[in-house]
C-alpha cells in the first residue's frame, strides 16, 4: 500500500493496559480510517473513527471480521485473575479464534502482543501458552504480514 493509503483496523483487547495505548495511537493516526474494537464490554470512549462491537469470544461472528486491512490482538489475562483454565481460554483459545476469523475475513496484516520468552516447549505455563499461540498463528494462518510484539 502506498504512503497515502488509509487502513481499517480491527482490535481485540483494547480495554487492557497495552490495548488502551494502541487504541489511542490508532485513533490519532491520519492513515487509520476506521478502528473496530471487539470486546466483551463497551469502552468508555467515543471517537468518530471508532466502532465498538460487543462480542462473545467463544462465538465470534464472521461478519465482524470482513473489510479490515489490519487486525491487532492485545487480548490477555493473568492466571491470578482468571485461574489456570481461564488463562488458557483467553490467552490461547480466544486469541486463536480471533486470529482465525481475521484470516478468514481477508485481513492481510496481523499484529499479536506475545511475550518475551514465548516457547511452546517451556515448562512454565505462561510462556508455553504464548509460544503455542505464536507457533500456531505463524504455521496455520498465512497472513501476508505477521508481527509479534514482546
């Protein structure tokens, strides 16, 4: 895309610390035409570029993913907050479902907040799950551009 191109961006995880920062930058960026936030609850923000969709990450709808150039995922929780099963559900299952639907919807770029030390073979649950997701997104979903952030 040329420098004058504008993008339609899809983001999940905009209510978290990292997601809030990313959302702020997206809404201020001249090259971003529209930001669609998928979340479990409405964000306390209004902006002309922002579309908010309340979703159930266990039942994502294909229609929500069509027409976006870029998908960003900053979804995540902690084991302390959600327990072991809740952590796995959010940090593996929900992220993989989001990435899969974004790919099926025609999104070309995928940006994923991962973790330093992510390793599918790690003996630590956190880095193991992050590594599994990184590996699966990289091997199973062939995005034109794929970026991981640590």
